């Protein structure tokens, strides 16, 4: 089992026949807790991306540059109303807050410049960010790669540590469900060595048969259905406008705004209807967090109630993508999102103020001018 400590509470023990180590860049440090002599099986590879305004390239086309001046691959893709360009690929230090460097940002801007409507500068970047990929093998010693990781495999590895722990590392976002399937099946096999009845009480991982949350009622026509439903609700016979239980004009405009509906359907699938209902029922949630992005105040409440959102950073960077898309907008939205989360989670004045300070410090890591 494991020793667990929830924030604000005393540690407690969870007993288990098998434990999964799925800790990304921290894979080897967790493995060392069981045996300090274990050889590393993970290479931390840093990857930086920058986001530019959409006017720099067509919004319906993507581009891959298969060979840059140093042999790396760079891409440019339309993303959430912006233009995403990346990426770099070098061995990186392991940290909770990776940050892009000037050289990485400049490399990307230089590589994509010949293909844009006009060359982009640092001042044009709306957000720059770096992540750490936990690659499942180490570069060969002395091969002269200079710390590059572009040739390291992106496949995942599931490894039995022979002490009740199963480690899964490597892979990428597009294979996360396959990784989960392999890891769960391996954990069941390890647990069965301790308790053979587990094989009769469990089945193999069912993730291939389970749709993700939001998929059940999702379809290409969902945006149109929601827009039409709102038109019917907000218009009475004879063309008269219906009165909503909250501010009628703001809610009606919100529900009929195609960019908002498209954003919600893209982010939540059929759960977009739940978010919209929150906005309809609560006037303070029936508004955008910032004027130039379709993210709603209702999404903050939904994240706290349905998605285990515990911090303002969680919302701005993970429950929404505002920090990754436009750091100026994220900073402007932070006080509002912080106040809404404080109400949802019962924060006191001191906790609320401390969380806002931590959020603003976190958002500074997305600033290109600070790289």
C-alpha cells in the first residue's frame, strides 16, 4: 500500500495488493523510494510551445516543417482561436514549474517565420510554455547527441518492480487510454500473486469500451441543437422574448453566441448543457471571464463541483486552457475565477489572497518576455 496525506489532514495508510507508479517526470524518484540502486528508465525531455494570434496563418490549415536547421521537426496548428507553434526537444531539469527559455522561443519563431503571413516577434506571442515529457528510455551514453531527445522512443513502458509496484512511463497524450489499459492489466496480475481470488473478482481493464465523459450525447450537430433549443426557449409565440429567471438580456445573448456554444461543446461534449444551465440559473455565472475569450464564469463553478478543481491555477491552466492560450487574458480572469472558487470551496480571506498570489506567480511562467 501507500502512505497518503491529503492537504490539511493527517497522513493515513491505504492498503493495496498492488500500487501503480504513474508519476511522469518523477517516475525514477518514486522508484528510488523502493530501491535507491534502481537504474533510471525515464529521460525528462523538455518541450516548449508558443501561441500566436490567429491572423499569422490560415485558421483551417496546419503545417509541419520536417527538418529545421538543426534537424528538429516543428509544426504550426490552429488551436482554440490561436496559432500553436512548437516544439523543442532537449533533456530538461525536473521541476514542477518548467519554463521556456529565450533560446527555445527564438528557435521556434525563427523556424516558422518563412511560412507565416509575416514574421512574428516576441511581442506577438500571447503565451509561451514548456512541459516535460517522461520518455521511457535514456539516450546512449557518449553518442554525441548533446542532450537532444528527438530520437528517443515515444512508446510507453509498463514495468513490474517486483515489490508490489507497477511503473508506467513514456507514451504521449494520444495513447493515454492504451497506457491505462496496459497498466491496469499489469496491476491486476501483480495483485493476483498476493491474492489469487482477485482474478475471479475482476476483469481486464474496460477502458476500450467506456466512452469519455461528455461523449454519450455528443455529435456533430450538438452546437446547432443547443442554439436552436435556446432560440425556442427565449422566443414566445408572436415573437415576444421570454423572461429568464436571471438577467434576461445577458443570458439570452450568451446562449445565442455561437462562439460560446462551440467552445463549450468542444470542451465538455454533452456536458455543455450542464454548464449552460448553471449560467441560466445563476446571474453571476452568466458572463464571460474576459471579454475576448468564450470561457464562462459558470465553468469555474462546474470545475469545482464536477471536476475536483482545487486551485485557481487548476482552472486557468487545466480545466480551461486560458493560461496556455493568452496569459494576459488569464491574468485578467484570475481575480474573478479566484473569487468564484473561494465561494465554491469555502475559502477564507487569507486562503483566497494566498491563492491569488500563487496564481499570478504561476502565470508569469507563461510570459515570453520573462523567458
